[in-house]
C-alpha cells in the first residue's frame, strides 16, 4: 500500500495516479486517511460486460464527458451511443431557450441562402 498527502496530490497528481496503477494509495489529510485511490484497470472492472457503457453514460449524463468521448469509452459508434442515451431519456443536446433560438435563426439564414 502506498500513501500520498493532499498537498502532494495537489502538486503532483500524476505521481499518485502512477502509484495507484500499481497498488492501493491512501490519501492522507493532516495525518488522517481521507480517501483511497485504486487504479481502475488494476481491478479489472472495465472488462466486465456493460461496465464501460454504464460508466460512459453516467459521465456523459453528468456533463463530465463529451458525447464523442463517451461513445469512445463505451466502445460504441457515435450514432449507437446517441440511440443508447436517448432510450434512457438523457438529452443529447442541452440548450437553453436563447441558444435554441440562435440555432434556429442560424438555420433559417442558412436555408434562405441555399
């Protein structure tokens, strides 16, 4: 088992990640254990059927991954991932009213020029 302190994690996160690929890393905060880091590949969890699509879906839904990156993580084509999240009721495009109106104006201009 390895350990890093919070300031070391802040100053050099790549070192903590490198350590987590080899072993469990305890993150210490003022001499008290605060968190554990475990390399995800080390656990083999990503090799279990359905884990990559589920992880990609959750990360996309929460705004932590773009649609394209989530599709790549899920090992799906972009169109298949769009269908997947749509079936789950997760919007593929999140626009507010002003953004949607701007996009519609742009579309109208483009259609008028064609």
